[in-house]
């Protein structure tokens, strides 16, 4: 959600911080700010894009210095205003000159604020973050690291913070609990960020802060301790990807780039995991638990948004191929519903970032209740990956566009491989597994074929972009794809769209259909094809215009629909990996034609790290 960048080294901090903020713009934000320390702390804050902040900094001048912090804010406490933007400073009456940036939520901020007000502190913003800055200032006794540790021992909630102090011009203190933060290690410099995309331009080495860890950075050294001042060892490792992977290249938007990266992403996700010769799935990440998975009595997938839709596909494929009772649940509801977790329950958390707060909390709750905890995540070393008993990385590469595309594909692919891995150990024959694996191996080539229809999809979409209400309908495996198609359209084009099972339409939503209303059907040849055709006729008889995703060669469907997008014929359990692609392109083209900011849709964040 919010973005953190901080720098200490020998170079000028300002250009590094502003560049880092721009690389974090995709995370979602409403305001930005920067503080540079050079004799005194110089602060600038502005509502809007980083470019607005950059213009303000240039106008004001005086932002020279080699130590600084910068932030993009996604409002939680307090409105979207300059004074609520970060950085926040401690009480100027104390004379410490402390500035702080913060991701997360301080849950007990009101109690702390009352305590500080009784001590004479006055506040200029509505934020929980300013309370933390004042608390550090109140506890400061000449050692910034110790003041931060003492303050964090009083805090309830989640945080990733970076703090500087005018009295310690060669020190940067950072800390984290429940919100991602990593430290890039360069030559006589450190670049701190909430996401490695802000680091890769400067170094290939970094370490991730663990929960309740505080790092004190100088220009030529660092030390890490817990908030209770117990030393901990930081593991410096190679970053997952390089700068080239996060550059836009020849594409107009990251979302389009990532849609077209899906064939390669899927090949990377399957590499080394599909053994066609032996006809088996190789999943080293969960192999230790193969016996427990084969004997599982129930599997529960938890996620939010696109990850939830991938979990819904996983529910179908797990029950179909592994024959294990499977549920899927909103992670945000699972934690608070007093869920039943019986012996033999496996809970699988799905998250692109591995930092989704609701999903992490659901996983922790499941583990407390005795479930075997697995994770399907894309980011190595993320919070969910560290919390699980075992897991499978998606390996689809960095995803910058807020509207997830290749991560969804990777989640569905990995869930399918997991179902085959378990199913082969239960009831599936070697011949059937080999047949599905051979078909799955060809999916990347099929996606490339679907992508060739982009211009046709654009032309068809143009006919309906002025319509403010759409339906997306599917059955079986394609029902979750209908939900995902509707989500993509509404989150980047701001068109109201609903996804639902095609048969559910008759139980109320059919009242919405009027003349010319666009209704998207997933109408591939599968076990429910004839029923879907009946649903299409029900829509047409009420004046709706049908856009169908259909199986190549099914020419008969043309007489039932106004528009048709084609996907190759594949086994039913694999269809979602193809049928979602035309819907991604439809949403992308609709947003562009409506003049929307595709990669930075309003009010949205790439990774939701607060509840």
C-alpha cells in the first residue's frame, strides 16, 4: 500500500528518493513526501502524484544531503491532505529534529496520543504516524535507536518505519512488524524500501527485516537488534529480479506488458515441475508433506480479490482431481468467523505479494488451530512464505500493474499442479496425469495464440465502453473466471460489473438486463456447454448483447452472440488459464479507451498490508 524509501550513503539522497518513489507508484497512494537531513531537516509534502512533490522540491530548493527518507501515503487515519502526508516530525518544542515515515496502522494511537497531550505535546495532523513520531521524541535521550526500540515496545499494531534525527546526522534507523521492509546493501550506502523495485537500480544485495527487528544504519555499517535490544543476524541475499524486468520497455502500460508476459511466466512457473517423461509433478516445496497432503480430510484456500478467485478455481480442480473436500474463503472473514479446523485440515494461503494482511492473519489463525499451513506466493522471503509450514512459489516474475494478470495465471497453474501432485497419490492414473501434463505444457503456446486477437477484442470492446453496467457469467470452472473478468473491468475502467454463476442470473439479476446491455459469457465446450447456451438465449430474449469466449471451431455459437473471442480446446480443468486472457484484454482496452490510468487505478493498492 504505502511506499517507503530511505537512503544513507555518499551520494545525494534527493534523486535516489524521488526515483524510488516513482518506482513505488504502482503500490497505490494519494500523497507523497520527502525529508532530507543536512544541518537541519528539510521537509516537503504534497497531495497527488510524485511529480507534484518533485515540482515542489525543485521550487523550494535546499534539499541537498546524503541522508533522507521519502514516502507515498495511502490514507488510513485522516483525510488526504498535505498535513496528513508523511514524513511526520516530533514535537518541535523538544528540539530533537526527528522525522519519521510509516507504513501500517498503530492501533493504540489514541491512548498514546492522550498520554502525550497530557505531557504537553500538540499535534498538527490527524494521523497515527505523527503520534509515533512524538512518542519517539518523548523517549529520546541522545540515542535514536534506543528511543525507537522503547517507543515500539509501547506500540500495538503493524509498522514499517524509517527514522532520522537532526542530532544524529550519520544514522538511519528502520524497523518492521507486520509490514514489509528491506534494506539494499551497496558500497558505503544503504537503500531502504518497502519493495525491491525501489532498490534494484542501485544494488543486487539486500536483507529483509524480520518482525520486531530494528536496524541501525550508518554509511559504512549496520546492526540489527530486536525491539528488546537482542542482537539478530540479517541474511543478505541476491534480489529476485533485475532492473530490466521492471522496466516498461515498448509497452504503453505495465498491465499490457504483464498480459503479454504470461506465456513466459507460465513456462517459468512450470519449469522443473512438470516431468513429461515420467508423467509426474515435482513440487520440492511441499514434498516433505506429501503423505499429509494425500491423507488430508479437507483443504481450505484463503485469499482476497484476484487471489480469492484463483482459490475458487483451485476448489474446483482440487475436488475434481484430488477428490478432497475443498472450501475457499475470504481471508478477512476466515479469521473472525471462528472457523472449523478439524484434524487433517490443510489451509492454503494465496497471495501475489505474500504480504496481504488479511491473508497472513488467516494463515496464522489456521496454524494456531492445528492446520497444516501452505502458501502460494510470488515473492521470496515474504511474510506469508515465512509463516507457512511449506509452500510453492509462483515464479512469474515481478508484477507492477495494480490489476493482477500473470499472478492470477500463476496461482491457478500452481494450484492445478498441487491438485495433480496430490491426486496422483490418491486416485488418478498415471495415464490421465500424463495426458493433463502434456496439455498443460502446451498452454503457454495457446495463450500466445489468444493474444493475437487483441485488436479484435479492442474493436468489440469499443462498441460497449459507454455502457456503465456489465454482467460476466460462467459455469463450473469458468464461474471464478467470470468473477475475475468483472473485477478487472471495474477496478481499472470504473465500469460497474458483476460476475456470477450463469444459472444464478435467473434468480434476480436478470431484472437488470435491458436493451444493449453487454453480458460476457464464458461459453467454452465443456460439461455444461448446453446449459450455458440456454442462459445465453435468456439474455438475448431480453435485449442483452452477448460477448462470448468460446472454443475454437465452435462456429455454431456465432448465431447466438454479437461478439466472440476464441480460445483453443483444452481439457476442462485447464480452461481457466485460457479463458481469463480475453477478459484481461477486454478490461485493458476498455480502460484505455475511457482515458483511465490503467496501472494506477484510483483508491487501489497493489498490496493491501493493513486490515
